[in-house]
């Protein structure tokens, strides 16, 4: 009976590890804090980001206060980034765009002259960091939106986990919004293109949506349907709501495909609305998927049913099955002895 208990314990331990996929977990070791010092031309004084009303050719210095709460020196990187819209329909201030949206003539990166700074902080030191804003000569229309992104220098953790690189970075962002007038500009949604591609190694059809006006497009709701040429029946559908788009930005709205995409002619039907139906748009666009593109995507895509299971998983399953067989055999022998 004692041997049986030991074997049972081993089985349960093995089964626990089969269901456990290790991940490196790290608490957000910020050790620094940031806040905006709001100036007199701040429009909304109840918020913690910059909301500035300025004039053509105006020059202004704004500051943020950074405090190091650690007992060691810290070096921070402060970068000013244009606001973008990510694939989830969320306004993102953390990344520097390699290429600006064609509709964005002047971004926050153009207005802030010292838009990249390295900040050195002694242990427990508090420091003011200044940014110089230079407004263009010509009047601007609408809103220029961006953010001041602060992170520890070289604070990156990389781990190769199942062939996927994981990077952790903890940071602060302070929004920076600049206007010359308080009058609202109406948003305008455009459908730029439709194409198949990979998104997170999965096959999708993306609708390239653009807000080409200098205003935030709020509470966007999109429903997209794909039909095959000559058919009215829906082939694929995707719907999402409560999205937002940065001024003069675009993103690729994904329509997931459960199976491998097939070459042929298709039509995308897309309906969108913003601000609880105040603004509505309807699009219909034909597109063709060619054999060459399908073959390319099939080679690159990772299909869920073909994802590699770790070798240690197979070993543990085999070991657990072996233990199970041994336990069944021992139980059988024990019961046989008790009856004899």
C-alpha cells in the first residue's frame, strides 16, 4: 500500500507539470514616477496630460517632473511620438512610426524640437525635463496628437520561448495634444485597400482603414463581411466596437480566416459608425487573391493543428501513462491478494 501511495504521488506530480507551461514572470519594477506640469494655456485642467491651445509661430517650453525612487542611479529615455492606431483600434503613443500616414502633414514630432532625450537620475533624485514646442508659421486645423514616452534605458528582457521572442518593457506615457482652435473637425473614414496577409502568424484578410482628418475618431464600430464573387452568402465576417483612431492615422482591420484561404475573386462589404451613429460610412470593394499569394501565406502561416508540442511534454505524457499502467497493475494484484 505504501508503494502504491508513492506511485500515485508521482503520477499527480507528472500530470501537474504536463499542464504547466513555464513563463518568465516579472513584477513591474518601475522605480520612477512622472507627472506633467500643466501650463497656463492648458485647456482641460482636470486631466493629467497636456491639452494645449497655441498660436501660429508660438514657441513654448513645457516640463515634466521625473522622480527616481530607487537607491541606485537610473537612466531614462524620453521620446516624443506621433499618435498612431494599432491593429486593435487603440490609440498608441509608445512607438515611433517609421513612416507617417500620408494625410499627416505636421505631427507632434515636428513641433517638439528636442523629441529624444536621455535623462540621468541620481538615487532618489527628482528632476524637471523640458521640451521645446515650435508652432509652424501657417495655421493648423484640428488636433495634433502624440505622447511623451519614458522608459528605462536598455530595460528589455528577451526570452526565446517556443521560438517566440518575448520582450518586457515597463514605461510611462504622458499625452500631448496641441490645437490652435477649439472648434471640432469632423472625422472621415476611408477604405484604402483590402488584401490577405499574416497577422500574428495567422491568415487574415485586412481592410486598411484610414482617418484622414486631424481629429480623434471616437467609439468606432466596424462590421466587415466577405463574399465570394457572384454569391450573396457571407464567406467570412468580423465585427468590433469601442475602437478609437488617432488623427491622420490608419490601421489594418483583420477579418480572421479559420482555414487556409483559397485563390479567387471576393468582395468586402464594410459598415462603420462612430460616436454612437453620428458618423456612418459604407464601403464595398472587390479584390482578387492569386495562387502565388496563397502559396506564400501557406508557407509562412503557423496552423494551430500543426503547432509543435514540446519534447518534454511527450516524455511526461509517456511517463505518466507508464505510471498509470503500473498503478493499475499494483491495484489489481492488491485486490487479488485480498480476495485470496
